[in-house]
């Protein structure tokens, strides 16, 4: 009985740590889009520094997962829960890395005159935030319907990225002097689109965890 209670406590701790990591990554997305839109290079540098904290947390979750596997040798749904936690934290860590990439581009863009008002990119960031918020919640609740709702959000990111690319290509065609800034903004849009891809991966893993089948 004591071992069973300890096992459940460790599963609860694992779930809590995933939620905390998801919150940190969600915050990083909010900070980096604020740094970009507000032309705040100090905030962008903070996002880059904070990435180390996400990396440490990712390792902490992996170590806890390995400890649970070694001590309790879970099976079936509990085994999938632990393995999924270790996989999705890797995806969350990659999203944090993409935030660092956006921050680096923001610092470069802030050193030059602004090319255009930011419209689609902040909307992409907001959608990525929603996906990153929803995915860990779906994991903690073991809710495949919530995971599918996260996956469904990805289409909007793809559509907006295409819109941004078309608009920026027009800038480059009409005025070659804008090419460097336009390319950097294209990278930014692609980074946010990739955040959505990573969140989609998390959603798919959660569905597998809850239902035992690949979608």
C-alpha cells in the first residue's frame, strides 16, 4: 500500500512538473512576441537567458521519469503516461529553443527601421501560446478530446504563415533593400509555425497515451 501511494505521488509530481514547464514555455512565447512588437531588445535577451532554466527543468523531468520507471515498473496506461511526459517535455524544450531563435531575430530587427506593422505574427504567437497552454493541461487531465482541440489549432498557424510569406515576398520584389528585414521576419513566422508543429506532436502523443492508438 505504501509503495502504491508513493507511486501515485510521483505520478502527480510528474504531472505538476510538466504543467510548470508548459507555463514557462507559454510565458517565453508571450515575452518574445512582446520583445518583437515592442522593439525591446532587453526583453529579448531575457528570453535567451531564461532558456537555460527550461533546459534544466526538462532534465529534471527526465530524471523523475527514469526514477519512476526504475522503481515501480509501471504497465499499460501508467507506463504510457510516464513515457509521454518524457517525450512532451522534449517538445516543450524545443519550443523554448524556437523562442530563443525569435529573440535573436528580434534583436537584429530592432537595430533597423521597422519594415511593416505587426499584424499576423502576433496572432500566430497568440495561437501558439494557446496550443502550448492547452497541451500540458490535456496531458495532466489525460484528456484526448482536449488534445485533439490543440491539434486542430495548427491549421490557422499554417495559413497565417503563408499569408506572411506572400506579403513579405511582395516587399522584397518591390524594394530589394527590404530583403534582409523581410527574410528575418519570414524566419520569425516559420519559428512560430514550428511551435505549432511541436504542440501538435504533443497533442498526438497525448491521444496515444489516453487511447493507445496512433493518429
